[in-house]
C-alpha cells in the first residue's frame, strides 16, 4: 500500500522557519522524483520544489528560490522541505508528491500525501 505522510506543519511567525517531512512507503522511493506542492485558500495548487530521483537535482518556483530547500534521504524514504524567511503569503496546505515515468510501458505513476497546514501569521 502506497503512503506519503507529511508532517512538520504548524503556525509560525513571519520571518520564521519550518521543516516539513514526507515519509514514503509502499513503492521504490529512490526511483521517484519527489516534489512539494502547496495550495492556498481559493487558489490553485502550485509547484514549490522538485528533486530528481537520480543525482538529486533540484528546482524551485521563483518565489521560493533562496528561501526553501528540498532534500531527500533515500535510506529513510523521506523527502524534506526546509522553509526559511517565511511570509504570510506562504500560508497554504503543503502536499508531497512522488512521480515516476516508465518509458518501457509508457506509464506514469503519481502519488500524493494528505497535506500539512502551514500558517504564517503574527
């Protein structure tokens, strides 16, 4: 059974930091690219950051560059999102995503966590 379980969300003051974790099980974690998305009230879900399965290359949405860091620990089947200098506009539900494309079968696999709330407010 595939599971992605996010944790680490909460209430933080502007300028503060949080580290989100996403623990994966039920699939070969190291073969999947891992991403963090977020969705604020009344807005569409947006991509925050991606880390590749091979090489651990990373990419960020422009508004997160320099403030957020995505990392993964394949030994622990966990992906992290370190968020610094948080702003009220970072308030959202943050979701973990696992993605893999199988060229041999032309099949893609996508798994989602249930989300964790991050609220940035004084």
